[in-house]
C-alpha cells in the first residue's frame, strides 16, 4: 500500500471495516487508496456477500465482484456472535482510528460493536455508519439497495425517455456516491481528533447522499417548484444536446453548450444556413423548437460515419464523444494514457485488472495491492495489532 514519492496522506491511519456489498466497501477502498491500513472484519466461513455473488460468465471460481471494491485491504475472519471473538474485535477497535459499518441500523449495537460500546474504549475514534435511510426517521428500518434509493430520491423520474417508463442508471451510482461522501466525512473528522479525544459519530444515508448530488435540476424544484420531465439523452437547457446515429450505425453524443458554439457547430455540419435562421439563431429559440432542431441534426449526422464526425467536431472544437460500451471505454486511448486500469496479482485468480484511483497527485503515487482472501490476514493482524497468536 505504500506509494512512490511522498508518504500517502492516510499512512498510519488504522481502519476497521465492518462493511459489505458496495457502498461501505467503496468508502473503505478510498481510504485504503490514500494509505490507510484497512482491516476488513468478515463473517467466518461466509465473508462479504459479494464473495458469493454469481460470477461473470467464464469466470467461475473467481470473486471478481468482491475484488472490484476491496483492493489493498486486509481480511480478518471473526464470528461477532461468539463472545471471545467479539472481544477480539473490540480490542481491534480500541487500537483503531476509524470504524466504518453499513449494517442495518441497530445491528452493530446488537453485536456489541456499535458506537456507544466503541467510544467508551476509544474516545479518539471516528465511527461512520452508512445506511440506506439513516439511523433515525420513519424509514430507518427499511431495507435499501441502489435501485431503491434511485427510485425514492427522484433520479428515476428524470431518467429515461419522455414516452417511456422511469429508468434506473446502468451502474450502482447511489452506492458509490454514498461511499465517496462517507470517505470525505471520515477524512475531515480525523482532522479534529486530538491526543485527548475528539472522535465523533457520522450518520450518513444513501438517500441523503444521492439527493445532495443531483445538482442544478434539484435547484429547479427547490426554487421554482418544477418537477423536471424525462428527456432521454437531451439537456433541458441546451439544444442540440443529444445522441445521434451515424451512417455506420454507431452513436455519438454531442452538445452545443453555449451560443458561441452554435456557429462552428453549423459549419462542422455543413449547414451554415442555420446560423442566422430566425427559428434557430439563439439558444432559447432552439429550446423552443427542440424537436425540429433534433430532426435536422439527426438527418445530417446520419449522412456520414462516426469517424468522419469525430474529425469534424474535433476540428471545430464541439463537445462530442462516441457512445462507448464498457470495453470500449476501458480501451480508450485517453484512459490508457492516464494509467487508470491497473494490474495486481491475486493469490487464486492470478493477474486481475482493476480500475484504480482516478486522481493524480504531483508528489504521491497511490499504490494498490491485491484484494484479500477471506481471513487471509487474521493471524498477522492479531499479532501486529494485539500481540496475540491466533484466536
């Protein structure tokens, strides 16, 4: 987990990770990426539920879902319902700087490793509970997964086409965004810890996190009471801004972001006559005649293949991109240049590829290590943290 260059920002920070599936593990993976020693406490004989998820086709016997979110962590297998092993977990908490958990509210208290028990042992502890709806309120005991949060937060209501049904996003972004917010809170709470104490409890819900991330369209509802409609791939404030099919059957996304881009866009399409056309010459007029403009643009785009349009839009500096699938996105030359995809050696799966940390720091290179096997580090952690040999 060590980097090249300067010491990683969270080097020396010890994290106890009681999380599983996506949101919690994403949070603790971010902490590990920044140098924290993350010890993942997993159920003996079972582990994180993602270890048991049906594998990808052709990857039977591999825990690729788990591996995607648990790099650079250590795994300790404990049965928290066993009094002796629970006592070991509490001793680890006593020596930790951070605890992160994403059980259903109240579960960690029943297991004896909740905030009230932990703070008595360790007044310097930052303790984060990440749940679907939070630790309080009428939805406290509801079960929540990413699609449920997308639905209740309103995201589904604006995703999809006007004549279609509400649609969820094609990736678990509610989980990921909540994990990012949790990591942000943990790091900032650590700044307030002193030798005498200063630890605190963080209650973060996926519902709150996703609502906080919606941005300007939520502002429209907050200030004007307007519920935005579904617009498919269009933008409510800008036209043209859509995906269009090219002559070779591919799709490109493009956007005329401001009025200054309208003239070069028309020139790129060979449609200079549109520049000062009374119905299209300003953005408000184009928004007013949205369907008409989209039909005109779609007709022009369909005349040439994607490679042709890539050259034209690059020449005229119009925001555009091919609509990639995941494989194409990972093979993109810009992604290769940035070194985002990393390879690590896994004890049973051999060389695996992971999407690494997305940041670049001028003086620090973030190193990553293999995701752990279940209980792989139990003996080492108990020896290094507690000075004991085994359970």
